[in-house]
C-alpha cells in the first residue's frame, strides 16, 4: 500500500516536470488548446 502511494506521488511529480518542460519548449498544452477553443467560440458568437 505504501509503495503504491510513493509511486503515485512520483508519477505526479514527473507529470508536472514534463508539463513545465513542454511549456518551456513551446509545445502546446491542453490549457492552450482549451483557451484557443474558448476564443474561437467567442469569435463565432460575436458574428
């Protein structure tokens, strides 16, 4: 049980590190896509 908790914590840390590195590398994130989609929806609604 303790091993599972440690593994989950390590996976979370690695995931956060990858996301930070992706942002530094200029890769598109889910947040970027979501923001762009919201902008497009707003543009369509304003027409």
